[in-house]
């Protein structure tokens, strides 16, 4: 397929603004964390996809992305930060032995979440 044969919906990565790339990456990490917390299931505690170890890793990666790029996110920063905080709280609620405030996933980067 040549460049002229590609559908109009395909965009070259070079043409996508940085804020959009960062926002898309954040949304992907949020979605992954939610899945790994079992939040897409009607009964998250018994979700076959629940994996708190994996959720911790994804939430920490999201915290790193958000913390390091918040100055570039403009109006997207608030909703992305809120999503991160919600996932951090959901992780704490899902944990049998919750981490101390400041010790949860990504909290070293974002500060304690209560």
C-alpha cells in the first residue's frame, strides 16, 4: 500500500502534536490499570483480569508520565491527574493490606493519596 492508498483516518506520527501523543499514552495506561484492577468487571474482586501487581506497575508508569509532562498538557492535565488519583484510590481499596499513604503506586511521584 502506498502513502496515497492509505485511508484518510491514518495519520503519520510526525503530524500528531506532542500533547496528543502524551494524552493518548496516558489514556492507554489508565485503561490498562482499570482492567488490571478489575474495574471493567461487574464484580471487580472476582475479575479474572484482576492483577494488583501489574496494576501497581502501570499506575506507577502513569504517575511518571503525568508528573514529567504536566506542564505540556494544558487543559488535559486536570482530567488526567484526576484519573490517576482515582486509580490510586481504587488500588488502595482493592488491596488486602493497603500501602501506607505515600507508599502506594506512583505516590512517590504524586504525593500521598488518601
